[in-house]
């Protein structure tokens, strides 16, 4: 009888619950917002000309932002492609001090895509005390136009586009911003980052905004040594194999490979070395497997999550 | 409780007792037999009510890796399940657990099996590419038109050590046109106790199994048959592993068509399509010592076709078999961080791996004379693998192909000679096998034996086996002796080797091992069997087995059985039988520290049982009482995962009714 009852129960169980298989695409997307579309984030009008700036999701985020600029003659709706365009973001702090962030000052026209292509690595979010303003100039028909506008920089909720700012051992100010992958997977992920340096002004400041006071450049020939690890204590400083250090490629950006062995929180431990192999920032992290104990992070790291 | 079931079956059998004379000029459909070394009854010398595992362990070329009291992993010729093909009536079924907690033998029950065919080495290539051989679990299938239309059996029993209680019932109907077989069983057991009377925690199990087979005779010479097995195990402890089984379920179904031919070369063609689905959910919530909570569900789904033809002409007979299947194996792991509000960590341990196989096999045999016979067989298979989420495999093997096709040839030859009381045989074989899903595509599969995380390699070469075997025996009315030996030289032997890259994922793990190919490994298996009828009703039997496995550097392979022995006495007096046996292993000298083994000491176990057969009306009944490990020895064998101790003294009793 016992077995009969169990049998009947069993038959009910058969036709009822099972654990569902994981939807892998939903799984890897669950922590990562889908921001793949360029939309207008801000637009300015000056005389007969309208400048619009497109950014991903129509929003400026802290960290790296690819920007597409368009200049349109509002009279005849013609797009202007021959102008010399400059772009300068300025951040004002509560104490009135002003600073900038890595950006493309001379924005060049990309004739294939029909926009002026630039970028800006906003180093902070807009708050009640911190505000951002864009200064843009362009020249059409030998006439120079200068305009500026307040913008809002939002928090980047995609941790895979995190950034870090620090001072190197050479006393220079550096910024490393993650650019790609926006949506990592459990796999070999090509890793792209921008590495920028603040160019200390050599001349006294001219009229504000004087671009020589707010100059940044992509650093050339550096190496970012990479050691990705999972910060979760129970993962015991877990790492992955076959990662590749980041080196600069023709596009000026730094390319490497990060292998994520599973979803979750990861820390990209970095060591930044200059052309001569001199370590400017970062420490070697222990490689021991320490279950229950969180691994030590490098003094230079960026956290990711997917 | 159980009496109700008994009454139920009794009632059916009484109804079916109407004598009905029946003549069928056509031979029974199930009559065709092929020469096989088949174990006839599912019972052992010592025990009449056995589990499938216990029954298999009575075969001398099978040993077991045991992770607890349930679902032992059968090793054939001291080789693990990747190297053998385990089938149910020729159907391929693949376990859904990355930790081998569910060998196929765990999805059947002794009361739905008729026999288990074990073939050693390439002789077993009929069911697909193999190195070690094949184990085919043959289901019960009642012939058409039996004199006695209804047959049934009921077994119940209790084992005291782990309070195992089981009820097994099966019934069959045999009509001229229609046949039905049904079985149902339930086993439940608590934790067992070792030889020191200490409880071995997490060794309980619960298993429910039922099966149904229906056959209809479509003409004098043809029939169709539908079969289904449903098996469910719940709350099964694996004391040697860091987690248990919450639930596993298997549905194994098939439909077959059989055609007999009265004349001509082809005598039987039997074609079957099948489907089986297995799901397996592990559970670590009963192990508070675990630092990380993990979900580890697995699924395995297989579709297949098996078609075989038996040919016979004069002194030539042949078996041809076509095998084709498609299997999808999926295993997930999700680790939960200490702070449950944080993001869980997910990965596939089997990244949706498809295996497709198609192969044609043939076994031919010629009776050269009354005394000698020549066997020649071969097969050619195509094995295709596809890893849906191949990016998981790329982490350790960048650029590995997503798809891989392999050709798996096999040939074997044998010669038997019988002269008077003597018999001799020699044989040889050559065959390839493809890496298993875990070996090819496994991803961070934690092996709690050597405590490494294992990574598969899609680029592994085929494992190639060269084998030789021989046997010699003598037999007369009272005495028989048989010696067997086989030797395998296995090229590209697949085994886990420590990787210098990567770091463990499972917190208990100490490192990462990748499946790699050794240049070669060798395996030698020897056995000797002696039996002697001391008196008419007093029989003695003895078995001695020895095996040696070495890698290409002369190091030991893991899980190789040391010198072991079994000796038993069986005495019968009228309806009364008594049997006793002593078995044990010698010290495992040739152990392999590299694979987590340590020296396992010698042990000796003494078992005894007595049975009495009687008849109540027409019900043939047998009652048995016995004790395993009578002296309550505390021991663990070379193949006990993590050296978990085996069961101590176990008194068992069982009752079997046949009607």
C-alpha cells in the first residue's frame, strides 16, 4: 500500500514541477542595461546652425562616452561636414574650481558615418555641487561660432564601463576607462580600455576656457598588465586563464583579453607600466586560492559585474 | 500494507488460472537467441533479492566506484563508464549528472530486468564504440502464447543495517496476440552503519521504479512492442560527495517492430526507436559545512534508433546492428554568494553539448567444426559533437572547434576450441572511442576524490584500444576450472592532468585538472574460477581476480582492483538451502597518489544466508534470511570514493512469491 501511495504521488510529481533550465541570454543580460542605440543627448543652436550630440541611450554617463556630433544649417537643413569643430567639457566644483576630463578636442568628421566623431570620459556625475558644461566651437564660411551649454552626467549603471582616476608614480594624473565589452559573456572577452593622461599646462591660463589648461591625451606605448579575479570571499580569489595584457593598438585604445569563467562580480587587477616597463601604478596580487577569504586587490583595479 | 498488493497480484493470478490449451505452429517470437555470456537470473549466490548494483557486482569483470549506498558506478575491466557502453535493450541512455551520481544502472530495477549481458572489450562493439566492453541491461519481455497466461512475482524484504525496506512486484500477461509486462517497485533506506557501528551520514535513499511493456502480434511472424520505464530517486545521500541528490527522474521509452523470417539468410529484423529524458537535481542544503551554496541541475535527452538483424545459414550466423542516437547534455551550476542579495554566479558545466552517433556493427561466427568456432566482428561509427556555448570551452582552449566529427572503427576476432573436457579461446580487438561529454566539453566539474576541478578538451584525440584475450578451462561432472586473461594497450588514454593555468572554482577544490591524453596506458585483467561439487548437494566455488593498470611512465592508474578473492559453499537439502561466502581484497599496493588514492588495506568479509522454498496453493515461495559482513568488519575498498567506510554487519530477510 505504501508503495502504491508513493506511486500515485510519484505520478503527480512527474506531471508537475521541474526546475527550469536557465535562459542564458537573459542570465547574462540581467545585470547589464541594453544601451546600444545612439540618441540625441543634447543640442545647441547658434545663429542658423544647430549642433546635436548623440550618445548611447541619449545620456551622458560617468566614464567613457562615444559622441557623434552633427551640425545642421537650420535654414536649408543641410548638414555641414567641412567645419573645424572643437569640443571641451568643463566641470565646476563647489569651490568654484574648474577642471576637465579626457576628451577629443578637435573633433574630426567621419565621412563614412556622416558625423563628427569624438569622445568624452566624464570623471564625475552631476550633483547639486558639481556641474558640467560643454564648450563647442565651429567654423562655417569663415565665421567662427562659439557656444556652451550645461549638461547632466548620469551614473553609469553598467559596471563594465567603469573607470578609475589616479596619480601615477611619475606624479602625473591618469584615467583608465573601460570601453568594451559592454555586455560580457562567460567566455574570452576582448577588453578595450582608454588610458589618458592630464597634460599639465606649460603656459599661464588665457581667457577661459583656455584649452591648453584643460588638455588630456591618450598615453602611448604603455602596458596594462591584467589579472582578473572574483572578489566574492567564497570564491577564494578565483581567477581565469589565458588573459591577455592590454596594449595600445592603432585606434589609440588599449586592447587585451579577459576571460570570465562565470557570471558575477569580477575585479580587473591592473598594473600600469610605461614604455620602459616602469610600473607607474598597481601591485601584484596574490594568486593563492583562499576559500572564504577575499583576495587582495591591486592598488589599481576596476570592478565589473555581469 | 504490502498484503494488499500481494492480494491484488494473487487475485489477478487466480483469475488467470483457467487452463487454456493453445497451440501455435509458429515458433515463439522471443525464441531467437544469440550466443551470449548472459547471467540468467537477477540474483546472486548469496542473495535472491538484490539491487541491480549488487547483482552486477557478482560478475567478476565488474567492480564499482561507490559514493554511498546508491547508484554505484560500474567499472568494466577496471575501466570507468566513459570507456564502456551501458545500454538498456540496446538503447543508449546518458546520465545527467556531471559527478556520475547517476550511472544508467541506477535507472532500472531488478524486477524489470531479465538479464544483463556483459561483453568484454571489442566484442561489445555491437552497441556502439567502446574500449572496455558493453553492459546491456535486458528488459523482461514475456513470449506470446505461454501455456500459463498470467505470471507474477512479488518480493519484499528488510535489511536491518540501514532499515532498507523494499517491495517489488511484477506481473505479465501472455496471450496469443497480446502480451503485457508490468512492474512496480519502491525501496527506501536510512543511513547505514559501518563496522564500528557508526552511522554514515547522508547515505539514505528512496527509489521508485515502474515499467510497462505492451506487445501485439501483427501477424504470425511479426509484432510491435511499446516499452516504458519511469524511475524516480528522491532524497538520496552521497556521503562521499559534498552534496546529495534531491531528485532524479528518468523516462525511458521505446517502440519496436520485429519481423521474423522462416526461410532465407535473414531470420529476424528488430527495429526500435526510442526516447529517454533524464533530469538530475543535486542538493547541498543538508550540508551546512558547505561554504558556498550551489544549484547543480542536469538534463540529458536522447533520441535514437537501433535496428538489428540476425542472419543464419548452415554453419554461419551473424548479427548486424545499426545504432543511431542524438543526445543533448546540459548541466548548470549557480553559486550563491554569502550575501544572498548579491549577484549569483552562473556557468554551464556542460554547455549544451550535443552528441550524435551513427554506427553499423556486425558480428559473424562460423562453426568450423563441432569443436571449433571462429568469430569475426567489426563496426564503423561516426561521432559528432556540438557545443552550443562553445565560448565556455574557449576559456581554456581558445579557438577549439564548436563542432567535431570523429570516425570510430572497430574490429575483433576470436577463436574457440572445445576438445573433450577442455576449452580454449583466443581473441584480439582494435577499436576507437570518442571522448565523453565531460572529457570533451566539461567545465569546472569538481571531482571530490582528488579534489580537482576538471576541464574538458574538445581537441582530444580518439582513444584507441588494442586488446588481446585468452581463456582456458576444464570441466567435468564434478569439477570445473576456468582461467581468463585480457590485456589492453590503450593509445591516447584520456585522464586528468594538473593544469598550470586557471584557478579552482569550487571552494573545496585544490586546483584545476584538464583532460589530456597520455601516450598510452596498459591494463591487464586476470581471473580464475574453480568450482567443485563436493557432494551431490554441496558445491564449492572459488574466484580469484587480479588487475594491473599502468600509464606510459609506469605509474599506476587509479581505481584498479587489487588481488581479490571470493570463495563460497552452497548446500541444499530438499527445500532448504544454505550458502556462505568469504570475499575480500588484498592490500592495494599499486595505488595512485596522483589521482587521490592512498593505500587501502586488505579486508575480508564473511557472508551467510539460508533459504527455504515452499508452496502455498500454486504460489511458489522462497524465504531467505542472511547476514552480510557477519563479523562487522570495518573496511573501505580501493574504489570507495573518499575512503568512506562500507556497511557493517547487515542482516537481511526477504520473501519472494512466484505465481
